[in-house]
C-alpha cells in the first residue's frame, strides 16, 4: 500500500466510499485489502453507479472479486446503464469469475435495458464455459432481446462460434426461431413503403408487416450465412437447420451469401444441397453473384470477399450444379438509391449492364445466349454501351470496362442498330456515357448517327444533355465528335446548344432507359 494511503486511512481523511471503487479500478489489491479490513462500504458506487465489484470483474481480477464478495459486495448491483458484474464477466468470457458471481446469487437471466441477456452476451463472445455455467443455473436459452427479438443462438451464429451454437442447440435453443424488425407504430401509414395500403394498422396487420415486410426476419442459420460463418453454418445444418430457409421476401441462403461476397460459403451451401435456381425473391444466385461484382456507388461500403474461392469459381460451380444460365429476373434489384430497369434480364444482360466483360465472356463460354433481351427489349450491346446507366463512375463500370464489354457484345454478333421499346440504340447509350471510344467503335461498325428515340432525341441530343437528367450532364468532347461524324457523312447537324427538358418533352430526372 502506498504511504499516502496509509496516512489517509489512519487519519480518517480519505473516505471509504471513494476508495473502494478507486482501488478496484486501479487494480490496487493491497489498498483494497486494507479498505476491507477497515470495514469500508464496498457497495457505494461511483457517480455513474459503477461499484468496486464492477471494476474488479472488468479487470478479470479474481482475487479482488473473491475479496469483495466476501466483504458483502452486491453481485446484482447495476450501474446507470443497467450493467451488472455478471454482464461484464460474460463480456470478458471469464468463466472463473462468472462462476463465483452465480454461486454468490447473481441472476443467470440478468439482462441489460435493451433486453440482451447475459446468455446472449456469452454467446456473442463465444465462451462455452460461461454458457454451460449459465445454462446449469437456469438461464433461458430461448429468451429474446426486445428490439429485434434475437436469441442467444442468433448471436452465436452471427459471430461464428460453432461450439457455442452446438451447446445452445443441445440445451434446447429453438433452431427455427426468427428475429424481427421494429414494429410499426400503432396506426402507422405504411403506404409509402409499399408494405400496406391501409391508413391504420391493427395488431394483426402489424404482425403480418413484421413477417412479410422485413428482410431482417432471420433465423440463426441465415444470420450465420450473412456473416459468412461456414463452421457455424455447418453446425446449424448438422443440428437440423433447413438449407432452403429464406427471408420473408423469399431471399435464400445462396443469394444472401452472394450479396455479401461469401463465395466459398456459397460453394459449401451447394455441396449441402442448396438449389442453384431458387429465385423466389425475383432473381437467381447466379444473377446475384454478377450483381455483387458490379455494385454501384449506392451500395457503399462494398462487401469484402471471404474464403479462398473467387466469384467466377462460384459462378462455374453454380452452372455445374445446374444453374440456368439464361434464367430471367422477375423483379428489379434495388441498389441503394440507384434504380435500374432489369426485369427480364438474364445473367449475361446483367453482366453487360455492369460492364463486366470478364463475366460476359465466361457466361458466353458456358451456354449463355447473348441474343436474349430484357423486358424492354434492350440488348446486351445497348446495356454495355450505357443504356439504363445512372452516372459514369458511379454506375455500370468505367468507360474502359464498358468499351471492353461492347467489344465482347460485338464479337458475339449483336446488332449495332437494334432498338429497344424506347427506340434507343447502343449509340444513345454511348452518348449518355460520354465515351468517344465507344461512339467511334459503334459508328465504325455501322451505327446510325441520326436515329431518334421515342422522345425524338438523337445520340447527339443525348450527348448535349437533352432529355437526360434534371442534373445537366453535357459531354462536350462527345458532342464535338458527333458533329464531326455527322458532317463527314453529310447529315444535318443541330448546332443548338442545350435545350431544357421542359421544352423538349418535359422534366425528367431519370436517365435514358429508366423512364
């Protein structure tokens, strides 16, 4: 013990209620022993409610914990945040201290204000020893936290603690339990979300909204898949989890793995019997692999691939296991705040729209039909050139990627002057993209310069910013190229500078093909 502390104790100047917590916080066991010998109150907390026992547990100081419990420390005391010593022991995964606290009367079903029980905390940290102690003392293995209804098994699965998963299931954890999103407020109008048409919601509708309208209605298995935890996935499947479990919108485990770039996990799911063509949510796992490879700016941060397998290797395995390489999308994928017309798209069309020339070559070599179009009859060549693109460098790859993708489409024999339902050609897309290299390539292959889309705009008009977006995007270098090309071919060139969309067909904040 320090000399100042001895002097303070002998003179009665230092107050015990300040010293017990301070000594435990500093890990000064000799000072704490002296305070206990002088019968100080070890339960008087700091200003935020943290007592000496909290600090001793936080520091994993078994000797101090024994000393304080023996001195009458309250094992169930909580600070202003609802944290008890047992919560801290479970956070640290310290079985020795957790056992002492439980033996001294700590409640094995202790929970913080948000509803997370100490069993959930131990599951999250992965301490099997602490879990065994809590279960032996009667912890409820199926308790749910109050915000999203998550259980200890979900925590263990999401963090990838396979031994904890196995122990919890053996102890009776419900492998089929699902989490839920936050309930809508009573009387909430969900018209804007597309989840309900009623102006008011009764309890039954609210429950239905939670079941059908929230993608985060997950089982422990789906949590493990989303996090890329192969060993936890294995443990759950071995324990009886269904490989065909889905989110409320039908999204299956293979798609969830692909969304998060867990390529090796996707292969593992295929080995365990996952359906390579399951598409209840509107697109197949192969579509999702391609989309994840070409995410736009609306999806930052992009997922970090896990495992030892590449996306192309997973795509190959999907095809080898029977994935339909020409399957079409029945719904659109929403990428953050970017929307695109993709209904009816095949994997090849989706790769073209993302300017993923490597995937285009791979798919063509594995049976993809490059001549198929989406529901708007846009071809892969149009999509690669820039039709349905949002903004350059934010969507649909770089211009160099797009140039390579256009070359692939041309090599596969696609018609340079084909039109979609909006009378757009690949050249309209190249004009919107502002890629002179693509414009020149298409023109060299016979693309018509004077073709008008259904709104009356030529590629030159599009490059000039007309009818494109409310945010003016003029491509001066591309405008100059178009004028030179048109003059060289004896075509009439409209030298009028930008004409407001309100004059030429009405205000429209969406890019060509997104109308």
